[in-house]
C-alpha cells in the first residue's frame, strides 16, 4: 500500500479547513446523528438552527473544536496525552468524563466484543509499535482502528480516533479520512467484523479506496 496523496502540509491543512463542515457532518452521521449538511453548516457558523436539538448542536460544536485543536497542533508528536487532549474537546459535556481514560467496562453495539479497561503502559507501548508502520497512510488508518477498538474513553471514541488519524495524515500531507454518508452502513459492517474477529484487511482496503480525499497533482 502506498500513500494515495503527497501534498505539502500547507496544502493538506488548506484542504482540511476548506472541508471542515463536510467532515463534521459525516462524523456526526457516522455517530448516528441524522443531521443535514445545511444544519451542520449553520451550527458550525453559529447561525440559527430549527431542526437540531441541544445534544446534536453540542456534538457538532465539539467536533468543530476538535478540528480546531488539530489545526493548531498537527505537527506535534502523537502521545497518549495528546489523544486525551483531543478527546477533551470532542466529548465535553457528552461523555461520563472527557480527556480521561475510562475506568470501567463498556460494550460496543452490534458486537459481543468487550474491550478491556485501558492500561496507560499498554497504550503507550502499542502507540510506539504503531508509529513504526510505513507508509504513513497505513499507519494513520491502523492507529485509527486501534483507537476505535480499544475504546479508551466512555464515549466519543470513533470521533477522537478519526481526528487523531487526520492529524497524522495532515502532518505528512497524505489527505483527509472521512466516511461518506452513503458508505456508513458498509463501513460499520466491516468495523463490526474487525471488533468481533480482528478482520482488518477488508476494512483497511475500504478506507484506503473510499474514505481518503486529497489534492491530485
């Protein structure tokens, strides 16, 4: 697998900022929030919205703040503290705690897989292993999938994982990862098989082929 896009950081950052509303809209729908693109645009731009409740508005604004944090820090080293900081933005007033590892058991809808309670040393060790993977696009995808399956936090794990992956993609100029609304069911089916059986090849190929955008040169 090769990197699909090879942009400068400036180009990738421009792409991410230009498409922030679309990325937020897709992420919200991936979380099961049935919100329209126009309503997402209005919330992001602090305009009046008639068709969204307070919790949906909060999710959208938290995603906006998460992206803003990535824009300001994409060149930083990936550490557990960094991941917790992004989660703090993404899950504020939504999760049981935000910016802190969960301390109890959780389940994942659609699968019998029960992720273990996070252990800081094990996470740091796993991140060190993942950061050695080449090329960067594959590394970013694998980091994202690890964070989704590990469920480090009480809530907001998929949103946090995707932002972390995009932070890594922007750093190397390899594009933006997002799941289009018409591909959500297919993605979730593959993701559940990854949760249940550790089947990752088809999921990685799906993300590589259908969920990465960039600037062709």
